[in-house]
């Protein structure tokens, strides 16, 4: 945590890690009231040092659990912007994951079973 005062957390760090989380869920995660969390997000109250760190660690733990379960993270759709219009790039072609069987090996196995 690179913030000059070690007693208080970085407000930008809190906004980054709280991005996309509804206020009521964020308050439940932090075990604080919605009013307290909204005051932190508005900047009217100083943020304790542990709040951004806790959200960061929870995010790391979530990513690690997803990795252990074999669930790949969702990739964001990238596109180009031209005169205010978004031009989506074509989806990358997927590789064929089925194993290829050689014809000569398959024919040899058929000859063995027929003989």
C-alpha cells in the first residue's frame, strides 16, 4: 500500500476495489453500515487502512478459488472506437481440441481386428 499516511486507506484504492459491487453488498462484506461505506466512498470520512486491503485480498482469494475449480476468467470484448461508434473485432478462431487420428493407424487397427 503506497499511501503517505499508514493509519488511513487510499480512497482511490477503495473506489477501484469496490467498482461494480452494489453498496449493500459492499457494506455486508465490510461488516459496516451502508451509510458508513457511502461516507467513505464520497470522501466525507477517512477510510481505515484495512478496507482497501481487505477488498484486495478478497478479490485475490476469489480469483484463486476460480482457478482451483478450473473456471477461466471472462475475457472482455475488445473493440475499436471510430467517431463515437464501437467497432467490435471478430472473435478469435478456436482451435480444434479433438484429437486427430491418423488414417493409416486406424486402417492397421481394422486389419488387426478383422484378421
